[in-house]
C-alpha cells in the first residue's frame, strides 16, 4: 500500500489541535488501558491499520496482555474485560456506528456508561471516541501505512 501523503503532522498545522486533545486525554481520569482498548476497538470498526498498529503497541507498552488485545474485537464473548471497560467499549461502538442506529447512541448504552463513570470521566470518554474516529478517518483517507508510526516516533 502506498500512502497518499507523507506524515500529515508535518504538512498541516491543523492537527496540532488534535495533539492538544491527545495531551488532555493522557492526563484525564480514565484509565489508560481503557482508552487504548477503546482506540483499538474503534480502529477495528473503521479499518484503520495505522491506528491499530499504533494503539496495540501503546497498549502493550502500558502493560496490556496479549489475551485481551487478541479478543477486544469480540469483547462481548470474552471474559477478560471489566464491567467498566465493557460499558466504554459499548459506548465506543455505538458512537462509531451512529449511522447504523436511528436513535443514535441508545439510552441503555449511555446509561450503562454513566453508571460506571462520573461526568468528568464520561466527558473524556466521549472526547476520546470522537478523537480516534477523527484520526481513523484521516489515516484511512491518506492511506497511512500500518507500522510507520514507529518511524515517526524516531523523528
């Protein structure tokens, strides 16, 4: 696969705002493991190989297990996820597939997430879901190549 552009971050000043959101998310009250699982699941849904490679690497660096990473696509059928993580993953799927549901994000999905997260954490989760969807759309559109994030980190 050939990328359509070189690194977007070197081309557009617009992504600097997205990097500011990333800095906020690194320091938000949500567990980093939950954030990485959400980023991975959304990237699976959107078919973003670049983000999948990056966030699987990040999750491993943060201590995530292979078992959980291998099964995040089937989190409903795997016993390895906490009720809080399940609520976050359900919200991430519903918000990512918003066009698939006439009511948008169903109340029961929102209510389950709200049962597990306070308002500050829930707001950060919503922002994280929107952010990874935006990154996926950018990277799929410009055909960022999976694994090339490792080279970008070196520069």
